[in-house]
């Protein structure tokens, strides 16, 4: 029985250390690398790490190579002089494998973003986490999310929170939904989508006054044109070309009136500033409309919680301004304000600027626009994702479902306490600090394609500040960390560049370097030893021929 077991064990050792097994694992490894290279170029580095490089099958293949190398060396023991180079090469490969395992198990791989003249010390790592912040209790709970590439259901529960579907790569889909809170019948909570176009450009935009439409604003800037979204009940007052140009808005009643409609006298101060007083519900509100939309009390202190506000149309007559009220629009032309209706779906308003035309695509008085995530495959272009940039996690709290996005946290009241949910990356805080003092980029002649980029940084430690220059093949090493120049970004509004450094801690690097040295020395030794053997063999053959 023991003889048969020993025989099988020896057979297994010969197979694992033999050429056939080596060819199998190397072939599978090559296939993984070919597919991984293709995936990385099209889907991005993060996707290929989640599907191939940091998954168990690829780890098993690498382990197979390690086993093949190890048993190939064991089968050739005890040592023979002619195989010294062979032993050195395989020892080097084993060292590199062990060093790689140490790096994978305990190393650090992340990015550090540097904005100009802004201190930074937070390294963003690869793992996704959910932060649950209990503001009233001063407590933060972190839940690590699975490192997957496709949609998955977590099914984890913490107190009143259940973690549901997780999308590591998602796109935002616009949809219209009802609010969670009750609102008054006359409340101004409407939302609209418009299309603004001329023969050269078409722009679709959505505006909302709904309190729960947190992703959408009530104003937009389209080139030189300022667009402002206002309550629909302002239409009657806005269309009235009253001489003063002032409109008073009553947010409590969702109604408006002009000073002229109530015979309110507009006076001038001794300094020539205009003011008027509104008597509303036996209270007096004083307005200085050219300075502040809010009223002031008898002590000239601003009443910011007042339900009355003043709006001056004259402030918007010098520049292109478009005011939208849902199904109506107003603009200033030829020294007067024009009010146009968009209630008819076929209505097209021709605006007095650059041949622009305005169309109402969608309007709703109670529903509001929001984004919901849709799982997708990522797409990369020029090193950046152009599809699938969003991460999303569905949570269930007290029977209601919410989507937490990596760029949109969710804040709720749970049992009377304020709780925030933030989808984030795991963060490593450095024991020192960086400041980007200068970013330099060279471009290929005649193109905008970057040829090289470099960062000039100031490093602050407990020993004081020091200046460093980081560029390709010139990383900064400090306190066990290595900082490489990885990429950059540019603010589209200001044109200011920011730098991104790759941060690496590689505890297995010394072992990998030593293994590489063994490879080189082993290859040289194997060549020299076999060269002598070949020479001796050739000399013996020549002597034999001479004897013949």
C-alpha cells in the first residue's frame, strides 16, 4: 500500500516538474495575458484587475508556474556541477514568485491627487467601501464591498440598513419620479426639459424647482446666455411691463404682485437709493430692491426667513437672459419684456440671440427628474473611461430603497437621527504631506498630444520641508513609499493642471531584485558551463577523427 502511494507520489512529482506540465501552465498563463492585454486596452485597468489579474483562476495559474519551477529543480537533486546555472535560474524564479506574493498580500497600490498649492496626504486605494456616518453619535461604520466586475447582490445587513445590488460599472439613466414627501397643492415644485438649438449646435438641459431634485439646478449657463428657472405663478407678473420692473414674490401663497398693482409708492432715500414698504398681514416689510431681494425690519436687519422677496427685472436687461417658468418663457428685446407660451408641444420660440430656438421637451408639475444607475460594461478611450465611470449601491432603509452613487451620497433621518451613506474608495492617510508647486507638460510638435509631464512638489515631514522633482523614470522614494508620475487632469473652467501620482509600497521588492540577479547570474553560468562541455566534446570528436 505504502509502495503504491510512494510510486504515485513520485509519478506526480515527475509530472509537476516535467516539460508537459510546464508547457500547459505557461500556455494558460499566456492566454490570460493576451486576453488581459486586450481587455485593459478596451475596458480599462480596473476592469481587467477585477476579471483577470486579481481573481483566483489567474492566481492558481501563477501558483502552477511556481510549482512547476520548484519541482523541476527538486527532480534534479542532488546538485550536479553542470546544472549550477539551472539551479540559480530556478532559485531566482522562486524568489521572484515569493516576492510577488508578499507584494500582493501586504503591499500598497493607490493614487494621490495633487491640486496646485493644496496640501494632500490621502492615498486612494482600489477597494470599494461604504461609509455609514452617524452624525449625531459621531460614529462612522465602514463596510467593504466585493471586488467584482459585474452586478452582484451583497445581501449584507447592518442594524436598519440592508445592502442590495452593487454595480461596479454603471451609467446614469434619467427618469422622472414622484417625491417622497407631501407638498401643498400650489407649491412651486415643477421641472422641465428644454432643447435649445441653432444651425450649429443643439443643447438639451433639464431644470427643476423640486426640493428632492438634488442633481438638478434652477439655473444654467449656456455660452453667453444665462438661463433661470422660476415658479410658474410668476408668469402673470413677469409679463406685465410695469414701469418699476419690480416683482414681489409671496412664497407662502405661491403668488406675486407688482408695486403698481397695489399702488405701493416707490421712494428715494437721501442718497438716491430706491425703497418701498409692503403692508402684508398687518406687518410692514421694507425693501431696497437694487441691493437685496430680502426685506429689512425697523432696525434695517435682513429678514431672511421672510416669505416675501423682491425681484428686479431691470438688473437682467443689459445681457442675454432667458427666464423659464415651465410652460412659458420670457426675454428682453426692443426695450420690453416678451412672454411666450410653450404649452403647445409643437411650439417653437425664436430667441433674439444667434438664431437660437427653444422647444419644451417635457414638463411636470409634481414629478421631478433624477438619475438611476444602470449596470454596464466600461469603455476606455485614451486612458480614461468614457462609459461606466459611476459606481452604485442600492440600500434599503426602513422598507424604502435608495441608490448611493460614488458622486452622490445619500443623507437620511433614521429613527430621528441624521445618517449619511457615502460610496467611496478605501483611503490611506500618509504620515507626511505633499504640495504641488508646479506642473510641467511637454507636447509633441504640432499637436496637443502630451509627450511628457512632470511634477514639482514640496514634501512636508517632521524634519521640515524639502523640494522634489517627479517625472517618468524618476520617482520619489520616502519612508518606504514610492511615488511615480502617473497622469494629470485639467480644470475645464480655469485651465489649471492637477497631477496624479501612483503610490506604491512593495515589501517584496528586495526579494524580486535578488531573484532577478540570480536569473542573470544563472543564465551566464549555465551558458559558460555548457560552452566548456561543448568544447570538450568537440575536441574529443576531432581526436577520434584523427585516429581514424
